[in-house]
């Protein structure tokens, strides 16, 4: 479930679909938090995924504004 949620964000980013990427990110972030709170994944791993994907979404939004 977690890997699928992350994959949805990555696929939307690869397709350069900012709106879909943001929507998928909003679904993925609480899932990562829930899994890290339960101890299924390390909290730093959850933070790393969220940070990297958020940065890619911001870059895509900046790219859209510049272009």
C-alpha cells in the first residue's frame, strides 16, 4: 500500500502532471506518517520520502510558472 502510494506520486511527476502529483502526495503523506508511528518504517525514512517528493513537486510547479 505504501509503495503504491509513493509510486503514484512518482508517476505523476514523471508525466509532469503537477495537480495529480499534489493530490497523490496528499494521500501519501498521512500514510507515511501512520506507518512510521506504528514502527513499520523508520521515521527518518518517511521524512526523507516526503521531503524529496515535495521538492520535486515544488520544482515542477516552478518549472510550470517559468515556462
